[in-house]
């Protein structure tokens, strides 16, 4: 059974090891995403934790997956090309998604995204946005399987910063 919760400072060392594993996995897949020092950094994760925006999925006593659910206006997302976003109300952005290789194939990314959707609804937010690199086919499949719709492309201000952008409009129950 998995347990979804906010990340704590005590999780930091284990979480950084997980991110290093994710960076190596992307490199082995031939993806430039998170490479050359542009992957998640400890100071960013500490800020996510301090802001209450970092979450982990724990299984068998280990961090199996993690993501940040970031509030506020994202200037990169404002410059979307393509169909564009639906609606112009508040939204949350999902960033820094990583799943441990020890738990791959167990649909934990789907469980993580579902849990983040619950958090969004608890905050009264029905608009979720997420992006991934074009070569990250696995993540694209996970995003679309979770019901997110392709909306265009965004570009972050670093090498290989082009990302496919997706959105899901939640239904408040």
C-alpha cells in the first residue's frame, strides 16, 4: 500500500538520490531533459518543501515517487504556442515528477497524479498543467493516460528547454 504525503526535510537525502536516478534514466533513454546540470537541484527541492509544494508517494518504507505541485503564475506557461490553455483562472503546475526504478511498472505515476488532483481540488483549483520533453515518451503516455490533453509547447530558458504542455480540467465534486 502506498502512502501519499507532503515531503519533509528528512526526506531530502533519499529524494535527491531518486532525482539522480531519474537524471541517469533520462540520459540512458537519450533524452537531454534534466541533463548538464539542469535537473532538479537540492535548493529547489528545499524551496518546494518550505512552500508546502513537494509531495512523495511512499511504498514499502521507501520514497517511490515524487512531484511538486506549484502554485502561482508561470511566465513560461504564459508563452504557450499551439491551441493554448483552456480558461484563465488560477492553476497549479506539476513539476519535477520522478518515479523510482525499483517501482516502475506499478502505475505509481498514475497514483501520484491522482493524489495531486485531490490536493488541487482541496485547494479549490480545477486547472492542472504539466509539461515534459518530446523524447520522454513514457511520461507523455502517463500524462495522457491520466486524462491530460495536449495544449501546445512551452520553452524554458535553458538548453533543450522545449516542452510539450498538457492540461487537465478537474470536476469539483
